[in-house]
């Protein structure tokens, strides 16, 4: 069995922690992104941007880009 570098193991573990993603799918997703650098950089940029823009609605605690969601 080949040894997987610790940096790749960390990426796999992050995917594995997502709901509905098992270890095999986590490995597939991680390897796909690591083999497609343009896609991986775009994905990372989009996640970082979402983390900056997204917050919880002060009324219902759903995810929104504003103080209150569209429903509240």
C-alpha cells in the first residue's frame, strides 16, 4: 500500500467530516481537486468568499448574506 502524504490526508479528513461523505468519496474528492489545480484554487477562493459574506439571520438563524434573511 502506498503512503499518503500528511497534507493530502488532511484534505481527505476535511471532506470525510462532511455529512453524507464517506472515506472513499472523501478520497475521490480530494484527489480530484488536487489533480485539478485551477478547479481547486477556484473552490478555495469561493469558500473563502462565502465565509466572508455569509452570516446567520438574527431572527431564524438560517444562512444569509444580510442581517435578516429574505423570509424574515
